C-alpha cells in the first residue's frame, strides 16, 4: 500500500508542472495579443475587450492554476492534516524592499481571496506582526534587503529570529533566489518554516497553512 502511495505521489509531482505548462501554452496567443497591442483594446475571437479586462482575466486564470497546483502538492502528503481541518488563509505579510518584484504573486494571492500586506524592512515587518489584529496566517520574506541605508544579506534570517524571539509562532517562508537555496539548513535553523525560489512551491507552502478562500 505504501509503495502505491509513493508512486501516486511521484506521478502527481511530475504531472502538475506539465499541466501548468499546457495551460500557459494555451494562453500564449492571448498574452501575445496583449503585449502586441498598441491601443486600449484587444480582439479575442468575436469579442473586443479592453487590455485591462484581458489582463485581469489572465491574472485570475493564473491564480486559479497556482491555487490548484498548490492543492495538489499539499495533498501529496496523506499523513498530514486533511484539507477539511485547515482554516482559511486570510492574511499574509510580505516583507521585501522591492514590492514590485512580487507584485504578480501578491495579485494572484489577492485573486484567491488572501489579503496581502506588503512592507519593506525588517523593523516594519516586526511591528506589523506584533500589532496585527487579526494575526497574520503567514509571513513571506526575501533573503537580502537594503535597510536603513545599508545592505543586509541575511535580512530574512534576522526577521525570522526576531519573530521567534517575540514568541510568535506564525509560519515564516523565505522566497529567495536560487543561489540562497544552498543555505537552506542555515535558513531553517533561524526559525524559518521553509524556503524556495519557486512561486508554485511558495503557493504550495501557503496551502499547507490554510485553504485559499476563493479556491
């Protein structure tokens, strides 16, 4: 039985990136029309939509993909809590000195019904976590930040350590560069729950904390 479970888990691991790739491939013609448009409207089939309308639909579609992939990934571990026992994922704090770098991922979360609060420094993050009512369900941080006029290569670690020192048990995830993954053991030792450079895996991490309200 266990071997069957392991096989199904392995198959689903390979399947969901392929499914995502196929869906995105199907969206490419629409994406190209939006990017190539010189006006304010794009003709899709027999309908003429505004670029904003098309962009919003693309965002909603990709958010749905992220949510479904996250659900599949989270369900690969039958020993964990069943989906029915998970609370809704309502609020997420995102700490990054360049919020624009994560604007699309934040918009996808909002499309899935998650309130995303974005701040730019460790101090702002600590204050936000301490004052949050209701509390945040998860915290996402980048690894390195420019703060108070200087560069902090370990800002993500510092944030996690300070959150834990305050007695907060909120899940903390580091959304890092691929190079930072070599420091995974060190990052986890600082009190971080998990680390990734993949947006899809980030959504899967969040999905293990709670269900997306608009899933």
